[in-house]
C-alpha cells in the first residue's frame, strides 16, 4: 500500500534552486497489484501525468556485477537513439531502478541532451529503497500523505557509491517510487507488477501496448526478468556487446538448447556459478538453460541491437514493438503520429498491411497540413497507389487552404460557395498581383501544380520542393515561385530575418530552374533554346525568358541557353555581323547588298526588310540618329537666340515632335496581340531610362513653347530648360553603352552608387544643416528675418566640404565694429570639428560604400550585364525599323493600315519582329518530355550529392576498425 507521498529536494551543487522530485512510498501489504494501482492513481490523478505514448522499462547490470562499463561511444548511440525517439513521440516514460548503474548514466545523459522544449515529454521514474534517503526516516511519517524531504545519500545505505554520486549531483529522475520492502527480490517483483499494470491500464486500446523491455546487460537475474517479460508477451530489446550478453544472441541462432549448452556450458559455470559446488552449479545451469529455452521459443518478440556497429537504437525499439504488436492499423496510426515513416513502410511493404482508401486520403491530408515534415509518409502513400488526380478534389484543396491559411504571408480570405469556403478566386488574385497580371488559371487538371501552389502560399518550405519535382512545368513554376517570394519579401516583415529567408528561398528556386535548363542544354542545346522561348498560357503567354526577367532572376537570364536566344534575336536574319560592321551600311544603304550576309535567301526588297528589322540594325541606326540629334540640340542651345528662328531650329523642333510621338507610341501601343495597353504602359515606366527621356523631352518641349513668348524672363527660363534638357540628353547616351560588355558594368555601377548615395545624403544633410545654423548664429549681427537665411545655412557648409573654407569670415566684429575674439575662436573650433566629420569621416564612409558597390558589381559583372542586355534586346525588338525622325513614316503607315483593317473588319497584325516561335503540339510535347526527363536527372544528381563522400566513408571505416580493435582487446583480456 502507499505509505506517503511528497517531494524530495535534491542539491544542485550550485546557487540554483534545489531540484524538486515527487515521490511515492509503497510497501508490501500482501497485495502488490493494489499497491501498483495506487501508484498509477497517484501518477495520473495527483501528479497529473499524461498517458504515455511509449513506456521503456530499462534493465542493466547490478551494482555487484563485475561487468566493465560500456564504452562512451556505445552509450552515446543508445542516448542519441533515445533523444530521437523523444523528439518523435508525444510522451515517453523511462522506468529503471537505482541499482542499475549503466541505466542511471544513460537516463541522466538523456535528460541533459534532450531539447529544452522536449524535456516535459520525458518522465523518468526511478525505483529506490526507502532507507537510501537520509533525513527523517520515511517510516516515521507513514500516516502522512504529503511530506517534503531534503535528499542526501546515506553513509551506510545500500546504494552504491557510483549511484550516490549520480543522484546527489544531478538526479536523472523526475519521479521516484520508494520501495519499503525487506528484500531486493520483492522490490523487483513489485516493479514488474507496476510495469505490467502500466501496460494494461494506461493504454485505452487493448490491442496496442507500447511497452518495451530493454536489457543493457545480461546476468542470471536479468535472464529471469527477460523470461517474465516474454511470458507477458512484452517485446524485448537486447543490447549486444555491452557485457556478456552475446551468449543470448548465439542462443537465438541455435536450433536447440543442446547446441547452446555445448558451446557455453563451461563459460556460464565459470562466470555465473563459479562460487558454488559442482553439483549445485549443474542444477543452477539446468535452471538457467530452461530460462534460455523459453527465450529461444519467443525469438519472434526479441530484437538484437548491436551497440558497437549500429546507430539506430530508436528504430530497434520501434521494430521490437512491431514484432510484439504486429502490422495493425492501430500501430500504423501510432507510427504516423510519431512521424516514423521507416516503420510504416516496413508494415506496408514487408507485412502487407492494406489501408482503406478513405483512411489513406485522411492521413494524406494530415501529412500535408501537419507542421512536422512528413514527406516520407506522403511519398509512401503515393507509392501505395494513392492517385493525386482522385485525391485532390476542389473541396479537398479548399480544405487544405482552410487548415493552413493562417500560415500564409498574404491574406487568404475565402468566399462562400455552396455552403463551403472557397479559396481559389483569392489565390488567383494573389498570384495575379504578384505576377503583375500575368497569371490565368487554366481548366486542365494539374493536381501537383495546384498542390505546389498551395504549399508555396502557406509557406510549406519543406514540402514545396518535393511537390515541385512532380510538376509538369518545373522551370516555369520555379521562376513563378521565385517571383512570388521576392514579391512577399519586398512587402516587408516585422522581423527582417523573415524577409531575408523569403529572398533566400526565391534564390533557391532560381537555382533549381537554372539547373534544369543546364541539364537540358547538356542533352540537346537546340531543344534548350526552344524551351526558353516556349510560351505558357497560364502566365500571360510569357516564355521562360520573360518570366525570368519579370522575376528578376538574373542568373537564369544570364544562362548560356538564354543568351544564345538573345543572340539570335539580336542578330535577326543577319549572319556573322557586329555593330561596327553595320555603321557603313546604315549610312550608305547600297552597301547592304554587297557587305551584309543573311542567314536565308532574300530578294532585294527582302534583304532591306530583314536588315532594318534586325534589332542590331535598329540599335546602330538609333545610336547614330540620337547622337546626331544631341549634337544638333547642343548647337542650337549654345547659339540660342530669341527671334527669328533658324533652319536648325525648325529641324530641331520637328525632330523633337517626332521623338515625343515615338515616346507616347511606345508607352500606349502594345507591340503585339499578347500585350494589353495597361501592361504596355506599366512596363514602359518600369525603366528609369524612360523617365529620364520623358523628363528631357518635357523640358525641351516646354522650352520650345516658351520661345514664342517675346519676353526677357521667358527667354531666361528657356535657356535654363534647354540646358537641363541638353544635359539629360547627353547623359542618355550612357544607355547605349549597356550593350557593350566593357562599358555596361560601369553604367550599372553608377546606378548602384546613386542608390546608395540617396541614403547617405540623409545623414549628410543633418551635419550640413547643424553646422550651417551654428555658423550663421556666430557670424550674424542683429540679422533680420529673410528668405536668404535658408540659402546661407546650406551654402557655406556645403562648399566647405570641397575646400572652400571661407576663412575671411573668421574676422568677425561686434556691434562696436571691434574684432570679436570669442566668435572667431568659436568659428575656428566649429569649422575644425565639421571638417573632421565631413571630410574625413563621412566622405570616407561614402568611399567605402562605393567600393562595396564596385566590388559587388565587378564580382557579378557578367551576370549583371547579361541581365540588362535582355531589356535592351527586347526594347529594340519592339522599336520601329526606322528611328526618329524617319519613324514618322512607319507610324503613318500603321495608322492607315489599322484604319483600312477596321473598315474591312480584318484582324490587325503587327509588322514587328516575332518575339516567340509558335510550336506545334508534337514539338511542345517533345519539349515537355525532355524537360521531365532532365528533371529526373536533376533529382538523381541531388540524391547523389546527399550521399556520404569518400572522406566520410573512410572516416566511418576507421572508426569501426578502432571499435573492433577495442573489442578484440577486451575479449583477449577476459
């Protein structure tokens, strides 16, 4: 019966609060089962312990056994296995007695190594004798129901010195059962009764009993414990090579007991029965062999775990449970809740467990939605015949969104449809927003694609790559995913690390797309180029190259296959040409027929059309005409006069008018039928150069209009506007440098430095204003309030940064026109401090920032240039064949053609160079099959990377050889 219960205060050996361990004291009143039931009641009702998922009853070597201690590596394997097991299950109970020194070490180390969040999942229950606790003898408070005791080991108790050291310094137990019995045999019997009661009472379903008997060392007493456990059909794990237990491992391989006795009879007599007479040892040996015979007959419940060579102690525990319980649905559900796919796979593959379709679908939903990584179970269900087309219905997809909508970075608000929540419209809106309108959900069934999009939206970072490998369009989906995560990252997060993580995930998917394209290019370079230009109806009929540009996937755009596509688009139908070679044919067209080579045969008119339609020709022609326009504009601006207008003025104004028309045409007229006016307008203003050009043209147009006003003030404004416009137009020449691989990176560096300078100026202006106000206070003498003060605040400190120190201002005078020594000294001090901060500190910081930008761009100069080159090629593909001012003829032609087509009700076709190649169904199918084959090749390469390297294998082999050497030395010593 239960004598008392309460708490024991263990010393910690430091200033920390003393460790409190709950205990219950029992004795033998003739009914051990009743005492066990009372202990269980105390655990569940008064201690409020939750029912365990798994109970491990640990048994080891007694304090009087002469077995050597386990090696540290062997114990670490058991401890690591237990830690993994604790991480999987919801609640684990460890039962052991204080006399098992090796078990005490293991339990103590497990409590230290397990994660802090998982420590509450471990309940370690220890069995100790009452007289091992010093203080007030617990027998004197037998009537008490709650006591608090201070713990310290007794000097004359029965506990071993090793156990005393463990328990006094860092007690491994969370709860104690203090047994007040006369003999150790009675204590063992009560513990066995308690373990059996836990097995029968704590598990609601009697068909599943998660109790495992673990024996770390074997002696005569432990063999009896094993036979008692097997008699109750409790599975047993025997740890091999941690003592003398190898004889049981041999016994399980023997066909009969005689074979076992023939080999181990003398050894057992010497080790276990060497201190008794020969006749008595024979009787003890026979009794011992009868127990071994029982163990041999129950080998189906025993799992041998080789501690020396195996690292999967947790798997041995669960496989032992499988032996004891069988491949049942209940155990499969437990393996699912523990996330042990290895055990579940063994049950289905080896034990032929069949799950109903409804149960498998329900478990699939749980595996998808669970925060734990259950990829193994998802893959197992797919291998077992679960058809994703039948599983992922519209209702089930909405259910997945409903269960995980709170994990998304975007707001997923459902709509009510037929009495249920529907998320698909909101999902389409989110993707359409992230893709700038380039997304349209198709009606064709693609369950893996829909599931992948769900995983991306709800931040299932572990599940999304698994599903991506099973999608039909992996490259397009990877680019779209990269675009979505960058869109989410730019929105900002309260924690900057979250935004950084989203950006890193976006880069990972860009890398995946590049890897697949590389695989395809290695197989068929022509097919890789065709795949780059394949359109996708789901994404606004964009091809892979346009998707990559939309997602700012610079590495993908810089890929060799993409650059080959750009080269072909840039050259058009011109063969073996470069920009300098085309200058002469552009200036003197007859040279087209003798100096320019074409890829295909053309007539004379066809050669002219092919020549002027090539983006490279458009670039050269635009470069020449723009340079001529800027020179003309500069000439007119320098020789500007009010009246009358010169011929150059009229030419300039006409040219300027055509440039304005050209700018608005590119802004508002779509290049083909696949682009809307809105998309064209938004895309036009994404380029900073277009803002630059529009500002320059606006200044020039306003200046031209003001020239008609006969006013001196208006003429002064005209000169300022002409100067600004001329400066902007000369700076626009830098845009033409982007095409050159040598000059393009410098333009990119300048842009990056300007961005960094913007934030630096916010810091610099604080020092400028602060010093400027201080200087004006020192230098002013009863100064009246006027707008010029604001100019003076910025004027002096700004130019002092460049060396104009205004030292004459130091000679200040007061109201009596006498030198003001105090103001002069103050001015000198302020100026010295300001120059130190401004010239030495801030400007050197700016230089360091610029150096960082330079190194960053220089390290990725080729990639940055190739990315910018895409936009240049696309721009000149969409430009008219002739530049301004000759483009006005093309615009008149297109307007007349459009009007005629409208009158005749015909479809209007564009005359621009085709941006895409239209593929037949067979070609699209072949490209898709090649993409999927290369996706499988990519998957195999990734799996090979995860395999251990040669160095790792050699290290493991060396470790095992050392272990074998140590084992041989131990055996020779014995």
